[in-house]
């Protein structure tokens, strides 16, 4: 007999009855607030053309590295999960068989945030009332597949059902943004904007950098053979992205290092970069210099700057060679901020009109570095727990370590940073519940008045993210 799937109404709230009651009271007024998703990797083509999602596997397994990295860790090849290859060679093509693989191994996700998100999607979006396991795999597949064939499960309808006020995708400077143009031209009222991610033309170690640089000059209509022309190209493309709704830039560098070189030194470094003759240390210096240049441009054009450092990308070279980047083999690395950010902060940290949002995968830096920095510099704000720490425990650790130094109002609420569209409301619900649980403890310990906690709960769910990202 199939086991029931039930989402407990008090999930993630404190076990103590009195504190749990406070958390419930804080959560009720904010549970249905509009969702602002200011940074993520959903595909703008979904919203531009509003075509049905192909099948349950293509929607929930194939594009989601949270899902397939766990399966891969247990010896299940990405080819058997239908993940596309770099060279276009064939992988598994039967979506029902792929779905059955997930069902057979769903126990691997016990205790993980992926399990919480997926169960929310199954119960709340598709109305499924039994747990996913081998015996129910075909039932799940049939229910989801039938739903995806209806107008109510088209991307725009789901966007509206999820009560999304705004969502930002992330594009390269050499992206023509034709999908965003199609969204605007369609007359649909949903707010889907882009974000400027210049890594492909700012990181000399990025695959294809030389070709990207040529295309960058062409699309920006600037001569990028000089450093001055290269900077103008960024300014031009940033302006083009702002016309497409962008309010932010995003930088996924290996470290948080910044630099503020003199013009002659920066020109000489760029000449080496353009010639493809840089050492790893020089590549790092160029990325560092460009973070400071991006901060200067943000001060000029008002775009919010996000820095997402501290990941060893594609740690598994064999997997990267066959399947490409972003295939679940990215691993967090220790990251320092105090000395790394100092050149940028010396130049622009005191600017009240500049917003730089810092993220980390190195939780040891929260109380020691990030909270003290954000608790001092007007330009700095702290992004929410990200990637590996986008979880109930990660959210709890974040609030416990940063609040006493940076407070609540030097943080920027929550963003989901996801490719998995249907998980967006699930992720926001987890964040809202965990923030209410944290606030409830402060109220129960008489460290915060309940009326103040209600104000903070709303700020963390909605107000702070809207303000920080200028939405």
C-alpha cells in the first residue's frame, strides 16, 4: 500500500509549543506575499514563447544539478539520466525510464532540501497524495505528464499562479537578449528581466575567452583591442541590458579578490590578457581589477553588483569534458573577504548610492568577516545562504552568525538562484518559515517584541529584496 504524502503545516517551525505558536503567527501574514526572484537561471525562452514543458523528466530531473549530482554520487551515470553531452552524442531518451530511476533512488534525498522542494512541488503543484517510490513512479509520471499538457501548466500560467512579481534571469554580455525582447513584444504583463553576467569576457581562464572577446567587441560596436575600448564595451552592453530591465550585475569569480591598478598597469595587463599570454596569477589580477571597474560603473549607472565567489568549478574534468559546465561537480572552497575586498572598498565602500551584495559558500566567514564588513560599509549588503547552504540548517546558521553584527537590514532577504522553475515557491516558503522560526525564538526569549518581529518577517520576505535590487 502506498504511503501518503503530506506536508505538515508546522514543518520547519520550532518543536517547543510556545515558540511554534509565535512562528505560526508570524508566518501567516507573509506566507502569500508576492515572490521576488531577483537572481536565478531560469530560461527566458520559457516565458517568451510559453510552450508546454516537454515531460516530467525534462522538467524536474535533466536540468537540475541538485537532483542529478546526488544520483551521480551513487554511481548513476548522467547519460542514463538524459543529461545532454557536449558533442551531441546520444544519452538516455526514454523520459519514463529516467523518472523510474529517480523513484528507485528517491530515498537518497532523505533529509536534504531537494527532498523538501520536490515533495512541495508534487503535493502543492500537482496534487499528488502518495510518496514517490518505485511502486508509484508510473502514477507520478502520468499525473505530471497529463498536467503539463494543459494550459494551466504553461510557463506564464505557472508564473502567475506562483504570484511572482518579478524574476531575473542571468545572461552573458554577448547574449543578444532576443528572448527578453520577445517577452516585451508579446504584451504579456509578467515581469521577467535580465542580469549582466560578464564572466565569459572578464575571466581569461574561461573556456572560449578569446572568441568571446571578439564577439564582445562586435556586439558592443567597440574596438576592444585597447583597454579603454574594452571598458566602453562593458558600458555599452550594461546600458543595453538596462533597457531589457536589468537592475543588477553578477560575478561568479573563484575568489573575492579585488584590485585598483593605475591606468598604465591596467592597460599593460589587458594587453597580456588579450594576447592570451597571462599566468594564473595575472588572470586572477585581471578579474580582481575588473570587479573594481564594475563597481565604478555601478556607481555611474545604478546597477546593483552581486559577487558570488568561492567555487572550484568543474572539479571533475572527465565529467566536464563530456557534459560541460554546471553538471554538479562544483565544490566550495575557503574564501577570504577582508583583505580581498579592501582595494574595492578603499575606492567605493563608503558610497551610499552603491549596493554590492556579497555571497559566500564559506560559512566560516560569516561572523568573522562578512557580518563585520556589512555592518560597517554603507555599500555592502549580505546575500542569503546560497547553493550548498540554501537549506533549513544553512538559513538558521546564517541568521545566528550575522544578525548580532550586521542586523537584519544589512541583508537582502532571499533569492532562490535556481534553474528549477517549479521549485521557486517551495524555496521561498522554506526561507519564510525559517526566518519566522528564528524570529519566534527572539520573541520567546524576550529579545524582540512581537510587533517588531512581524515587521522584520515582512521585510525579510519582501521589502528588503525589492529595495536592495531596486525593483
